[in-house]
C-alpha cells in the first residue's frame, strides 16, 4: 500500500513539473510604446499575449515639502523610459539599537 501511495505522489509531482512554464513560454519581445502625457514607456510583450510595463512612475518622490502631502504629478520626461523591469531602489539598513 505504501509503495502505491509513493508512486501516486511521484506521478502527481511529475505532472506538476510538466505543467510549469518553459523558457519558450517566458520569451519576451518589445511591447508598444505608451504615452502617459508626462512620459513615454517601453515595456515587453509576454508570450501569453499580454503587454507588461513595470516601474512606471505615478507621482513625484515625496521629498522635502512633498513629505506627508498629497501626491504630485511626476516630472515630465522627454526620453522613452525602460519599463521592462522594476527599478532597483537602494536598500537602507535600519538599526534599532
């Protein structure tokens, strides 16, 4: 009985692995450029027919007088912005000692 249960689990795991997306499913191509008025963004088209745009700015950074205030529109950008990945922000190490 244990032997059959082990085989059922193994078949279940194998079927799950077979259902995972392959590298062909994850291929990316260039998506259309979108214009949001304040900036233009170039994203990627995924194999599933979905255009993906990551890291789009939605407001000006909350610095100085903008801290703890309502969001302000972001500064206009002339160049097309890369929206193929999320921006990498610097990590700040906080110590509570």
